[in-house]
C-alpha cells in the first residue's frame, strides 16, 4: 500500500492517469480531505495544506478531527477458519481474541 505520513496522520496515495498526477486521501478523519501533486515534494506540501485546512475547519466547528473507533468490530470468517483459529489459540494457551489481535497488529505494523 502506498501511504504517506505527516504529523501523525496517514494518507493513501494513488496515481490518477486522467490527471497525470498523484492523489492522496487522508485516512481516519471525521470527514473527507484529499490532495494532489505531480511529485513527492509537491504531494507532501499539498498534504500539509489540506490537513491544516481540515484541522482549522474542525476547530471552527468544534468537532474532533479524527474518527472515533470503539475497539470492537465483527469479523465474518468461514467455520473452518474459525475452528482452526480456536484450536491454534487453545494450543498456544491464548484466547481467540488475543491471537487475532496479535495477527492484526503484525499486519498493520508492516504497513506503516
């Protein structure tokens, strides 16, 4: 995944062939904020501008800029995978929840 980080905020970067430019979308916000640039230097500068405009609007409206996450979500998996997960967790002396958290933590640490 192509990401860019600035001031603790993360953006997904994709190439837009119609504009012959890169588009960034700031992730995890209570609204939408995107930016464009033709090269990394321009992209980073536009990221900073877009982020600061978004943060200023949030301040003016008295809203939290980051989306709130409860720490809970439902995950649908096949019964076979569920069984394998439960058996693996038991064998390791862990709960299914702990084992899943460890696996998810490993995946997200490889992205940033």
